[in-house]
């Protein structure tokens, strides 16, 4: 993927073939990327039949961050469908380029996934969201200045976060709020002024992932469901400084509840 002359879709196809070989599963209909706080969903959605260290699959890097598990799992759902559970996210802030960031999504598409569920831990702009609140992503604002698409690829992003899938989520949990996710480059958290900007332009959630992945998923023709766990309020909305440790702890505390919610949503797809 670091070779600019390589076709990233060829790399993704080879990765998908390696996953099929290692898992013995030809097609995974659903894919999930589990961000911080969502990891327990892997055990709750069904029976894991294979676990692969992600870096053993072409194009995947070693995990860069504590709290991010670098595995790919094949999970058999109660309804007989197969889910590819991606616990290995490459963040844009790692600086390895946007191709690496979206490789797992392209691999999921090549593995047959028609639904892509993207989850993350993020900061909340709405004061009523206490840490531990799950929020459905209704749309996003990509503030990275980058795109996973190369060349004249004019992809429509209307209804990027599928209204159909959001309706299913609402049918499972009636008081699930929705919000617009703003992807910042990171790895620093935003300044209070940047958070105010995000609020002014229509954002409700701030984070460092998901938007670029959603664009790649749409290009690949997948239906997308996005879920954020509010781990803290954004800078200036909460008066105390943000700490990565606090973010991880909030994720860990909320994990059983929100993972169970995600498992119920997956069960309803
Ligand atoms: Cl406040 N900002 C960003 N960009 N990512 C976060 C966060 C805030 N809190 C958790 N993740």
C-alpha cells in the first residue's frame, strides 16, 4: 500500500482472499470496525470461529495504540450470517496515508460485506451527553482535508449513513440520539475554539476516525451504520482538561452496555 503504483483495490482483494483462506469462510456479509469502548460486541454478536492477528494479512499494520486490539475475527451470527469483526484500525493521525486508513473497509467490501458498521469513541459537543452515551451518526463533516478517493471519482454522499439502518437502530433503542460527526486529523484534541467552530458548522461529535472510512465504504457500495460512544465532552464544553486515559476508562465503563446495544442492532439487520 505504500507503493503509489500499486492498486489499493488489488491489495484489498488479496487481503480478502487471505481472510477467506484463514477463516474457511468465503463470504462475510457484514463488517464491523470496533473503536474504543465497543470491543466487547465481538463476543456478544455471535460465535467467533476464527481470530487472525491483523498484521498477518496483507496491507494491515501492527496496532499503534494501547486499547486498540489488532485482530480480525470471523463471527457466526445467530441468524446464520457471517460478520467480519475488525479490531484493527489505522488512524489518519498515524501518518501512513489514507490508503492504510481505509484498507480494512476495502478488504471488508472485497470479502463480500454489504453492510459496514463503523464505531468509535468520541467527544460530545452537546452538554446533555454524559460520558458513556452512545450516539448514532446521522452525517459527517470531514475536516481532514483528505479523501480516500483518488482521481476523478465523484461519489455521491447523500444518505451516507443509511436511513434504513438508522431506523433499525432506533427500533432497537428508542432513545438513541443522532448527531453529525466531525473528523479532525488529530492526534491532539481540539482547542475550545475549534470545538466552537465544529458546533457552528453543524457538528455534534468530534473524533479522529470514521469519516474517511465511511467515504471508502460508500465508494465500495456498502450501506453504512455509524455509532459514536461519547467518552467525554469536547474541550471547552467540559471545563476539565481531556486525558487519553480518561477516554479509555470511560470506554471501558460503558463497554458492556453499548456492546450489548450493538449486538442487538446487529441481530436485527
Ligand atoms: Cl474531545 N476529540 C477528538 N478528536 N477525539 C476524541 C475526543 C475529542 N474524545 C475522545 N476522542
